[in-house]
C-alpha cells in the first residue's frame, strides 16, 4: 500500500478501535471520543478531563445531532486537525 493508503487504513482502524465499546459499532459516544482524543491525539491537543471542553468538542462534531459521532463526523475532525498541523508546520 502507498503511504496515503496506509494513512487512510490507520484512520479507519483507529475509529473502529474506539467505536462500539458502549453500543453501536459505527459511532462514537462522548466517552469513546474522549478516550480516542486523549489516547491518539493527546500529544497534539493535550489530554483533557475538562468535561465542558469535551462536551463542546462533541457538540461541534455531532453535525446531525444524534448524540453520537459517526465516521463522517470523525473524518471531518481528523481533516481539520491535519489542516491545523499543516499550517503550524509552514
């Protein structure tokens, strides 16, 4: 696989590593999202136990308002964080 394909596979694998621990395997609950953010992106975003911060992130990601984060919403988050990292590296 190309480097880009490996990155895509890693993104998918990471989503499914955390989704479904508390229910639907195709979505992330707030607790699952918090674990993913702290474990996978803690070095970039900082680890947070701040409930209000997690609530705000979750609310912003939950575009369809169904109280979960689906893969599309997760992919949007990863893309936005990637864009911010690219800007910081310029």
